[in-house]
C-alpha cells in the first residue's frame, strides 16, 4: 500500500514538491553562505518525493540548529510551507485527497524548520 501511495503521490504532484526542495538546495549550494542548509534541503527533497512510510524526527536540539532554522524560515521556509499548505487545502476538498493533504501539512511544518531533522522509515 505504501508503494502505491508513493507512486500516486509522485505522479500527481510529489515531483513538484520534491523539485522545489531540490531547487532550494541547489540555490543554497551555489552560494557559499547557504552550504549549511543544503543537506537539510536535499534530505527533505527525498522525503517530499516519497513521503509515505517515512517520518521526520528531531535529531539535534542545539543552538546552531535553532539559528539556522530561524534564518531558513526568513529566506526560504515560508514559501515552501505556503506551497505545501496551498496544495493541502486543494487536496482536502476531496475525500480521496485527504491522505495526500495530510502529507502536505506535515511537509509544511518541516518546511518551516528542516535543520536538525532526520528522515527515517517506519
């Protein structure tokens, strides 16, 4: 079931979400200043491409992660979160779209603070 949901997710819009995360990671990698955020963006891109059967867990509670997340929120996180919320609202209109809407809500929360998170299989 997880594989089917991931395939449907990817076909019907997951590739857009994952590509936006990849774009954010590439733009950050091009700038020397953005390198600390690049691994988090690429990790969340993989999660955004195929989210079913995975969860994001807190891995680092340090002050550096907090500072990086604050800067991320200001410069990149809000537009990624907005993208996920808009898609969640559109998908929640239909009953069949509810599982996909819930994944977008989870991804919106991660878009606000991805640094210090790790994605694991459940």
